[in-house]
C-alpha cells in the first residue's frame, strides 16, 4: 500500500518540473560531405526507451539505412511545404538514465528558400517528439496513480468492512459477557442460599437424630418392662 502512495507522490512532484528545461538546440552534423543543419533535444529517458519511442513516432518515414552512426530515411516530410522526397537523418545517444536525439534534413536538392521552412518544421517535429514522450510518461503515471487509488479504495472498504464486523463481534461478545456475569451473579446467590439451606438441614437432621435415639431408648425400656411382666 505504501508503495502505491509513494508512486502517486512521485508523480505529483514530477508534474511540477518546468518544461522549459526541455528545449531544442540547433546543431550541425557533417554527413556524406555535407553540413546538415538539425536540432537536438535532451530527454530524461534511457537511450533504449527513446529509440523505441522514436521508431513508433517516425514510422511514417519508412525504413532507414545506417549512415555514419545515423539513421537515414528517404521520405516525404511536410508535403505542404515541399512535396518531393528528402533525406532525413536522425541520431540517438545516451545511457540508461538520459538520452539526446538529433534530427536534420539533407539540404542537397532542396530550394534554398524552402529549406529553412523544412528545418523549422523539423524543429517542431523533434520538440513534439519530446512532448509526446513526456506526455506518455505522465499518462502512464496517471494510469498507475488511478490504479493505486482504486487499490487503496478497495483496501479501505475492505478494512472498513473488517472493522464493522469486528465491532459487531466485539459488541456481541460484550453482551454475552454481561449476560454471563448476570447469570454467574444469580448462580452465586443460589449457591449461597443452597449452602445456607444445607446447613439448616444438617442442624435439623442432627437434632432429629438425637430425638430418634431418645425414642429408641424409650422403646427399649418399655420392651424390657414388658418382658419383666411376662
């Protein structure tokens, strides 16, 4: 139970982290003899997690090829800006704690007046990827918190049920104890009365026994006198 409370507290704390620390940075990567302008952003996720999310996020780019430790996609990107195929490069670096993703567009073959707009769109694309990853994490924490809340609610109701049952049993037991105490008091009174009656009867029996012996003695005396007469 404590573990679920800690998860909820951790989630609430992390919601207060400002998104201002997650900003894109313009950088160039030298690829295939060309300086490719692009944007990178630091992410509070492992390299493995970022690669997994990027694979899903950029699936519209299609299959990729390896180019100097970068992924290369020949694809269409923002056809409202430029309808032809372009080369998109991406690279993810990092460790188990954090990562950095970079993506840029090969300028070759793209009109110079259009290239800045495509780059701006790529910056938004990268930033929105960052937003999606953090939103997915927040949603996961919300789901976990809701599960924790549901679990705690069930635990609370279960404990309240046990409390009510124990209270009923406690009250019934106390009632039985009170009843037994009254009965015991009554039995003790009866026992005292029986003891007194026994003592009185014993005295009466002893007295009667003495009288009986006297009568027996008188009878024996009369019997003897009767014998003497004969």
